[in-house]
C-alpha cells in the first residue's frame, strides 16, 4: 500500500471493511477513511459516490 494515492488506499480500506461487515455504516466508514488517510472534502465526496455506484450494481 505504500506509495499508493491516499484515495486508492481509502477505497481499498473501505472495501475491506465491507467485506468483513457488509452491514457497516457507510457514512461512518467514509468519515473514518477521510481522517485515517487525510482526505479532502472532494475525496470524501468521491468515496460517497463510489459506494453509491457499488450499491446500484448489486
């Protein structure tokens, strides 16, 4: 994971969390990922959209 862009790290981390617990609160996951990977508000918005798109595909 070293050397990857923080947004990519955050996406992977959220995906891993959802694999462990598919019922996890996605808003809380994005909030924690934003703090953990020092993301900008635009990055956090991207994560919300990413999760929304994933939910539509299921």
